[in-house]
């Protein structure tokens, strides 16, 4: 049956139904962008002051860290604390942190920020101080909070596998082949594999970055993995 009078009524019903749902902003306001930039300035400042609570305050409770070099994700603030602020690790101090924002996009509730970072730090272990640094890229996802503030919900970063080291450490690029543990005396040493002493590059596949310590023992560079960022 043809009911032309029903058409205007249908439009009115659709309009009323649409007004029941909140309108979602389709772009970031100037105020949003300013607050997002401030989050990253506070991120720099907190690390440089050694303010762990200040760093944690910039992240959501369900935050996700996606570390460099294929490390497994760290989910939630508990795992973030264990990763960035371990209580049983060597004492480390960030001496330089520069975060350069290349792009800020999003809507009124979610923002996407990518850019470059440059970080340097010192590590004290067994009375010895060593210096490290790296440069890389990052991608952050931020969510707007009910009070209008923005917090980081996802933080992903990457940097070159082999980093220049200051002092008497040497980067070893070790092919991570599944060979039996090999040692000149002790069990539990790293698997034997072809490796090359290098200041930056290697043709090894499945490579892992190690440090050659002053005592000649190879070990993973935990602080470069834990600290950044």
C-alpha cells in the first residue's frame, strides 16, 4: 500500500533517534593538540628528573608498551613498572631525552602521534659507570580522559639493532642459531654461533645485540632494552 503521509513521519523519527546519540568530534581541537604536546613535554621532563611516578602518571591503567627489536608487549602499569623500573636492575639515569613530534592526528577522543627520539643514559653497576645512547622512532596512541586530559594508551618504539657504545664495550652481533650451549668451561653460556665484532652493521641473520664486558663475558644489554623509550 502506498502511504505518502508516512514519509514525513519517518524523517522526524530518524531525526529524533539521531539526536539521542552524542556527536563525536571528527578532528582534534587546538586545545587538544596543545594538551597532547604537553604530555610529551612532561614525558621528557619526568625521565630527565628521574621521576618514575611522573612517567607512570602519563599512561592509562591499561597501557600497552610495544618495545623495540620484537620484544614481547608489556600490558598494564604493573608490567610497565617491571620493564622500565625494575627494582633488581642496575642504577640508570637518563641524561638526555629529546622527543620530536612529526605528526599529530585523530579525533575528539583518540590521537595518533609519531616522531623521533634521542636518548642518552648512564648505568652504574658494581661500582662502574657506563654511558649509552640511541636514536629511533616512536608511535603513541593517546586517549582523552573524562576530565579533558590526554594520556598515552599505547607506546611503540624502535631503533637500530647495533648502537654505538662509549667506553670499552664492543657490540657483538651474534647469529641466534639453535645450537647446543657451548663454553670453554661453564654450562649455561650463550649458544655458539658465527659472530662479528662490529661498530654498527652485520650480515648475520637472527642477530642479537650483546655487550662484551670488561671481564670478557658476553651478556645482553639489558639497560638499553629496558630504558627506552
